[in-house]
């Protein structure tokens, strides 16, 4: 049946001049054309079914935006909570076929989220892009373009479009077969691999510069300094793009001199705000503060190059949608090498002996992590209350870059959120987290309402779950730091500068837990 799409096409054609006017905006085209289009192919665009956020077919930008400055794709289409593709919309006055900016924006979002394809539309045009290709600001609009229709072609191709992009087509596997038919078996770029290449490049340059400029550094101290510098830069940059870190952007370092001393000032401000161990410079916050990195010498030119590569247009990544798991996959390979010093105090990168002996580093695919977590942690949670779950201790005795702990943490958070949401629906009372002995004096809400009426775990509850339930050990000190970094970034998901400021103001608590007692080297 093409009646519905024919009516939309005729309406657009009838008022074409009005819709092409600059004053006709994105919101209007979404309401009048884009939403009805996707409803015709079976997607519950407006959540008529009333599902919770975790299980909605479509997530709209307004509901996933974090903070005032965070960018987000207009639509995220999902099955069972898993992203399938992004849809980015523009107003019809934008020439999607020839203007490279909208295509680059969409491709950055989807590439960073590790999605194979995504779609760009203003209803007048419908363009499907291969988003496994690493985007570059110099790319023309045809790069990665897999399919192109104008609105006049919708009706005659409607059967094919339904058979490819409908919810039913995704569930049947036809959408996946469409991707394979277009992309073929050629090796594709992978964000994990590309991000790993960037990490490797930064490590080499930082190691060489630090060894040259800081002759007193031992080999162990050099490895630590390089690793923690990269970790901090990534943490701060991801926090910026997610609307959490808004006052002191790293980009400000691109102007002026004394770049590293100014970066250290940002570190100290981050320590006041986060208290994560990632920025641990004061003995009053615990043992073994970082006394190495505050006094390092690093060339301005190198730091500016690295920082510049973390921002548009030099950076291909959109950190607001970059999954923490992608970092883990890249870091898992990254940790297979170490920095050594020559007799002349020059740095060189070499494969660790144990990795060389094993024939390389092998990372665990996400679907394996999900399966194991579901059938271990999931079984342990069945029939329990949060109070009973608080007695569980989950340990990964060889945690590596933390993939299993990340999976377990996400599962625990999802389980608690669903439990609390159902509890609220039954009682009408928002569940609370009891005050910890010796810490805050009052109980706090376990969940809070967000935009669109959805519920989210409070920062306090996410911290409690992490500190109470999860433990990890690894023989590699750098792996331990990466696991901590990944878990801390998980805590910050769905947070913004306002929620963190409220916590600091009300409870005088910094945003993140210190994981020194949970994730250990040994």
C-alpha cells in the first residue's frame, strides 16, 4: 500500500515553494513529514506504546541531549535498546546532495557510535551513508553515499524502502542484508582501530618529548606520565562533548604559550570537581598522590597538535556518542605495548614480552561480554531486591581494560533503574538511597525524572552501585588505570554540568568515586 506515502509526497509537492523557504525549519519538517514517514514503515516514533526510555523504538534529540552544548543526532532508531542507525534531518532549503556539511555531521555521529549506516533527510531528499568510513572534513558529499532518492521517487520505490528500513525489515535481517550487499566484503575502517592508531601516535610523540625534556624520569615514571596524560585528555574531552565540563575547555590551550602549566591548572580544577583518582594530587584525598606529572616539561607545539586533533574539524570523532566500550577495545590493544628507555634516555615503543609470546592481544567481542554477563550477573539478580543485591560482590581477577566490569556495571544500573521505576509506579513515591554511615546525613533520591518523563539513576546511586558491587585486579598497572577511566566515564553518562553542580552544592561531594580500593594492581 502506497496511499500514505503518496499523500505525503503530494502535500510536499503542492506546497513546495513554502517548504523550500528558509523560514520553514527543521522542527516543522520533522512534525509534518519525517515522523509520519517513519510511522508508515512501522516505527513507533512518538512512543505511543508508552515504553520506558531503555526500550523505545526511537530516541529524539531533545530526550538524549546532555547539557546545553552537547550535540546529538536528531533520531536514534533502536531495537531492544540497541542502536541500529541514526537519522539526521535538515530543513528542505538545505541542498543535501551538494552541501558536504550535513553529510560530515551525520557520518561523524554514526562513525563514533560504531554504526554501519545512517540516514540524512529533509524529506525532499533521502540519503543513506556508509558510516564505517572514517570521515574527513575534506570529503565530498558522494563519499560513503550508498543510496539516494528524491521525494518524487518515494512512491515507485516504496516497496523496496519498506523492505529495507521498516522495523519489521530490521527484525527479519533484511536491513543487515542490505548493508552487506552495498558494503561487500571489502575491509572497512573501524573506529576501534582508528582510535587505537591515534592513541599509538600520541604515545610515541609524548614519550619521545617527555624523555627528551625530562631526563630525571625513570622508565616506570615515563610510562605512567604518558598513560595518565592521554587518559586525562580523553576524559576531559569526552566530558566537554557530553555537556559536563563547560567552564575550562581544552581548546583554550590552543591560544598562547605555557600550554602544559595551563593544562595542569585544568587538572587541579578537575580534582576539585571529580575526585576520581584520575586527578589525585593532594595527600588529604588519600595515599600516593601524583607528584610526577605536575612538574613535567612538554613542548607547546606537541600539546597543541594533540589538543587540535581532539576537535572539529581535525577530529573525526563525535565524543558525545562515542561508546565507552570503543575506548576499552582500543585500549586493550594499546596496552600490549610499553615504553622503554635507551642508554641515552631516548624513548622507544616495544611489544610487551608476554604479548609477543602469546602472538598478540585478543579482545573480547561485545556480544560475548553481554552473553556472559546476562547468564552470570543476570542470574544472580533474579528475584532479588536492591538491598539483597547490595550484598553481591562481582570480581574480575584479570580485568584487563575492564570490558567485563563495564558490562556488569551497565547490567546492574539497568536492573536497578527498572526496579526503582516499577516501585515508583506502584507506590507513587520516589525510592531513596539511604545515607552512608559517616558520609552525607540525609538520604537521596535513587532516580530522578528527565525530559520526556523518563527516569534516570541519580549520580549518588550510580556511585553506590559501582563502589559496592564491582571489583577488579590486574597485574598491569596501566590496564588498571584504563579500567578506572572506563568505569568513571560510565558514571558520567546522562549527567550534565547542572546535576554535578547540584551534588557539589548540596552534599559537598565531588562527582566521581575514588576507585583505588575497588580496582587494584597486583
